[in-house]
C-alpha cells in the first residue's frame, strides 16, 4: 500500500505542476512572434521540417544544470534561407515536455502533430508520462488538444517500424540492469477499413548495421530512406555507468531493408585516415553500393578527444567508431604523402552526442543540440549543423557551441565548499596557496609558447611537447598516467594553436 500511495502522491504533485504551467499559458491571448538568437541548450526536443516552407520547427526539450531540471514548451521557427530564428508564443500550447514524438503533415496548410512525452520534477526524481495528442495548425498559428476518444478514422500508411531502444531488465530480486536493444520490428496493418488487423513481425535487415546504442537521432528522408546519427552505448557495472558517445551516420533503406554507413567524402586530408577507423567503406564509395556489402568490417576503434574549456577544465570525450575497413599499405603511404601539406586541416563535424534533434529538408540533414557526459558532468549543447545528404562532403556549422552557455552548478558549488573547508583548516596558509595558484594561472596565460610563422599544428605540438606535458601534469596531478597526460598535453597545445 505504501508504494501505491507514493505513486499516487507523486502523480498528483506533478499534475499540479503541469496545471500551474497551463494556467500561466492560459493568460496568453494573442500570438507573439519575436526574432531571437538560437534556442538555448537542450536535448530530447523535436525538430521538424515545415511541410510547405523552407523552415524548421523546434518544440520543447529539457535542460539539466547539475541541480535542477528545466522542461520547455517553447516553439521556434528556423528560416533556412535567412539563417534566422523566430520564437512564436501561441496561446494554449501543450504543457512542457521532452522525449515526445512529432510529425508534420501538409493537410490544412500544414500541421505539426505532437504526441506524449515526459515531464519531470525539478529535482529529477519524479516523472510523469503524457498520453495526450496535440496539433499545431501552421496556417492559423493555433494549438488544438485532440480528444483521442472522439477519433474514429484509421491512420494512413501500411505500418510502423520500431528500432532499438533502452530498457531495464531484472537480473535478480530488486536488481535491474540497463539493456540496449538493436532489434527491429514492423507493426503492419492488413484488411480493409473497419476490419483492420494489426500484427507485429521481426525484421532482420542486412548490411553494415549500427552497433547497439540508445539516444540516437533518426530522421526520415525521401524515397524510403532514414538517417541515423550518434547516440550512446552505456556500460553499466554495479554502481558505475560509463557511456561511449557516437557521432557517426548510418542510412537505412526501408525498401531493401538494408543498413549502409554514411561516409563523408570531403576533408580528405583527415577523412582518409579516419575512414579506416570509421564506418567501413573504401574511399569514394557512396553509401549503398555493393562494394560495401562484400567487405568485412573490423572491430570498433576507440578515439579519445580532449577539449579544454575557458575555465581550464579538460573534457575527455571517448568516441567509439565502429566498423573499420582495412586498406592497403601502399595506399596508406600515398595518402600520407598526399596529405603532408594539409595535415593540419581540421575535420569539422559535430562532437559525439546523444538525444540530439534531427530532421531532413530538401535533401539536407539538420542537427541541433543534444548532450554528452564527461565523468559526472553533463554538457548540454545548442550548436547547429547541416549536411547535404546528396554530396556527403562536409558538415556546415550554422551555430557553434558556445562554452559560455555551459552551466553546471553542482561542480562549482562543491568546489566552493571544498575551498571553504580548506581555508578553515589551514587559515592563512590556505590563503597563501590560493594566491599562489592565481599567480600561476596568470603566468600560464602569459607564457604559453608562441606559434611560429608557417608552423603546422603537428610541428607546434612536437616543438612545445615538454612545456605542455608539464602544464598538463600540474593540472592532472602526480597520479595521472603518463599516456593520459600526453594526450591532454596534445589537446591543450592544439586548442592554443587554433586560437591564435
């Protein structure tokens, strides 16, 4: 009985919060459209392509700053040609939510249908799952809450495909373990109207399948194609949870029931070398050609990326790139010679992430936001990318990630508490240590080795290796492994080089 009462109390509490949000929204009586900067960092929102205009529609989402969870029900329109954002406040919108489903249809001048989703308490410990259905009439800028009990017509279409996901599986009494699914099912409708029969069947697609993951982004393309981006594979061990984040692309042909790796053909100076550890296809081949099918991929390749933020925090991003393709040694030598003059050219691509928003418009994949984790810290993004799926040459950066938007209260507060405890214990000695650290930081900022004219990033890293290794060691402490320190030192040198 205690468990039932707790669930009932929790549900009523969350319903009261939702009702309060709806009361505030009910005070809006007119549509207000405002030109604005890009939406704030978020994940698990919906990004949809306008069925009639060159616009994208972003709705809802969530943001966690380490202490509090924020749920959104704001609505944004992105004008593709003007590269501009407009926030649209429309009366009586759906209450705040994330992880909902959204789809656009051209009927009635265009409609955005929103179903379900999740609402959570600010402390992130209580959750409420919606079962409601809303439609945004794009021609009239009005929201409508659909009464599901009054719907009698059967939806168009021959079926629904369900792929992947994440669930908790009980391994023993009171112990559950997270399980990532990579299976695919088809929900198919047979029979005439009024006599429909729905049945589930398992699909076994061929080709180069994505490794198991959750939190990936999926967008539907024309001609029976779908594109999958990123995601995370969580490795759960007793009380620890570590995730490998992805930024790879896979294409799925719904007619052939086949997976293909999406390979970028641009940025050859770095992409040629990455392809051997990327998604397993020879140079110049398009996703979907038969040559890809005959090659046997290697095991996953692990790549460590280091990013240094403004406050000096070193973010370690572990990227697992699945399905490598073995290349001839002679071809590899030719690539290295060919790329010698342009080895410092940066590879522009979204960083590995999960729960990003993706959609396709006019043959282009648009990707917004999402999140990745470094240790116990979560980084929520609001960067914005575009990729031409016909050319597959390079990612276009529409909005760069701004480190200033990264808010994390839990870490800063704990650091403050530690500082206070040290000051109380050490007294004046602690103040001297603090002043010494500040002076050291100032010296570090002023005395970084300068980049010489015509020097590549590789040459700079080699020339200044001793300096950056010492700086990385001082930041990471004496217990850090030499290999790890060397990687961080290279990352710090690269960041400084690119900032010049």
